[in-house]
């Protein structure tokens, strides 16, 4: 590879691809390295370990003006739990590294860990280590979460096959709408219930851990990814890993009544919020034609909201979206990317 020029801009996913090409060396125990929601290691004869890590940077991923330290800790844990949900894994062990600026008090750090452990407690995750530093910039928080599945049993991004249906859990766009409300409104004491719902969806997302385990248990899904950057980007990642294309029906994308009401009042297209909004932490997954009736039936019985939004196509047809008028056009990339967004 040619050495990069000093003036060359960085593209997040280009950088990751280059690192993967250059350095990801495989040993027999590495089932998945770079390229999925978590790395997968064959740790014992019975188990696979799933390892995910995330770095949260003040001013980039959160702003202490719009989110309390407690909410920051909670959301950080949810981001990691969501990656393990996308693997169908059971979360087990957590390591936390933190760099603390001088202006943060002990009470702030206490609240941050309070939020973090509150998100982890229902899953009985144990904090097993980490690192602590002072920061001359903002607050930095890095989490590493380890989960387990049975051997040879995991939801990977690479398993989608032509003809499989594409599904999502929950509703999309709520988190971005909530963030916009928090950012635009000077006071967080908003009166309207739909705004409170959206703010809650942003500050208190729910990782779909039990849905992921359910999809994995009986191999109901052929592939999965969590929606952390936005549907338009994350469907791309799943399709790249599976070497397929996809058709998405715009009208089928599930959008909450609150998100629709907010989009109307702020003169935005709700489907744009759904396509580009990151941090919904819903799951995008694929199911073969054979398993669709059972999946839909069982989801209904278990109270899991799932919606079929499209179908997997051959790679050569690319990623397409059907407009309200019924025309197919290339899916625009509007989701979050570091250094570009
Ligand atoms: P997610 O949104 O699911 O957390 P990312 O988009 O952050 O996933 O990362 C995609 C893949 O690239 C993952 O396998 C991740 O481990 C890997 N990755 C991201 N950044 C780096 C890096 N700096 N070095 C090595 N691998 C990376
Ligand atoms: Mg992910």
C-alpha cells in the first residue's frame, strides 16, 4: 500500500479497511477479527467469546450540556451491550478505561459509573478491570465488553443470502429526533409527551440483548448487525460482509408516532431521520424464506416488535430503496461517519 500523503483526509471506514488488510492476522482460534460487531474467539471447546470495545469522547459522542454523567455512562454501556446483542451473545465481563479532566468532580465520576452499572446490572455483567488517567482535554471513556455463546453459534454480519428477508426491531429515528430536541431546546423541561418519549429514547436506549439471543438460539436469523450509525450505513456493512445487495421499502421502515409528530413539526422527512439517525441500537437482521413464518409468529408471542423492511438481492444490484412513488433508486449514504459527518 502506498504511504498516505500528509494532507490526505481520514475516512473512518477506509481506515478500518486498510487496518484490516494490513494487520489482521488470523490464528486458528480467531473466528472473526475486524469486520463484525464483536471479535469472536474460540476460547474453549464449548464456548465462543465475543469481544467488543467502544471509545466515547466528550464533544464527539456526548455533550455534558445535554446529557448528565449518569446518562453518558448508561449510553456507553448500551452501545457495547448492543454490539453483543447483534452477535446473539450473553454479556459477561466489562473493562472500563477513563480519562478525567480537572473540571470533573468525584461526584460526576460516581454518577457516570452509576449509569454504567445500572445498564449492566440486569445482565449480571461483572466489572473486571480497566485503566484510569487524567485528561488535559475532555472526558474520555472506553469500554470493553466480553460475552459468550455456545461454540459455532453466533449471529454474524456475513451470513445473509439472496432471497432472505431484512427485518429490524423496534422503531428507527427516535434517538436522532431526541438529540435534535435536546440540542435545539434551551430547557430540557419540555411539555409535549412525544418530545419526552424521543428524549428518553436518546438518553435511555435499550440494547436488544434478549432479541439477539432469541434470534441466535435456534439459528432463526442468518445475519445481524446493530443500528449504531444509521440504517443507510449499517445495512451497507451487513451487505458488504455478506457480499450481497439489498432492496429496502421506504414505506415499510417502522417509525414511531412521536417521531412522525416531531418530523412534521420540524418540517423534516421522518424517513430521513430513520435512515440517517444513529444510536437507535435496534437490530437489523436477515431471515431465510423458510424461517420467516416461525420468526414472525414467535416474535409476536414473545412481544418483540419486528418489521420486515426489504429483501436481500445479488451483489450486482447494489443497495436500492423504493420511494413512496414506487420507484427504485440507489440508497443514499446519510448515516454517521467520523471525520465526515
Ligand atoms: P460498531 O459500530 O459495531 O462498534 P465499528 O464500525 O466501530 O463497529 O467497527 C467496525 C469493525 O472495525 C469492528 O470489527 C471493529 O472492531 C473494527 N475497528 C474499528 N476501529 C478499529 C481500529 N482503530 N483498529 C482495529 N479495528 C477497528
Ligand atoms: Mg455494532
